[in-house]
């Protein structure tokens, strides 16, 4: 149910559903991924990054995981690693908006990050 709520953009409802499901399905990386998305949209960047980390550790690997985790890292002032995650997502086939991708490349190539 929580995963459906993410799709419907009901991030608060998704978070409420997924915080309990994750306890029961703690070895299911997809649950951490979708909870991470809901946390990201609720500006819970630290929690979201931790859930994306756990999702990856459990083998739930998707290009958008790196994009979303990169967004978390940039909000947490880990900009270089955040930009690297966005590039990784792009290289894996995630459609990063062209203007955002160019901006990330410019920032990585500059000395003022």
C-alpha cells in the first residue's frame, strides 16, 4: 500500500505505511527504497539517505536510487558526492533532466563547489 501511495504522490501516507512495513520486511530493499523516496519528498534527507544506503546494501539497485541519494547528499551539503551519484544515475540510464545534468557537470569541473 505504501508503494502505491508513493506513486500517487501521497508521501506522508506512504511514509506512515512504510515505516511499519520495513520493520516486518527488513530484508526487502525495495521497502527501504520507497520509504526513502517518501522521506526525500518530506525533506527528511538524512533518513532518506540512510534508507537508500540500506536498499543498496540489500541488493535493490536501480539507477534512480543513485539519483535520489545524490539529491539527499546535496541537501546534506555533501555536494561533490551528491553530484557523483547523479552522474552515476545518468550513466546507468536514468533520465536526469538535461539542464540539471549540465549544471552538475559544470560544478564538478569547477573548483567552487
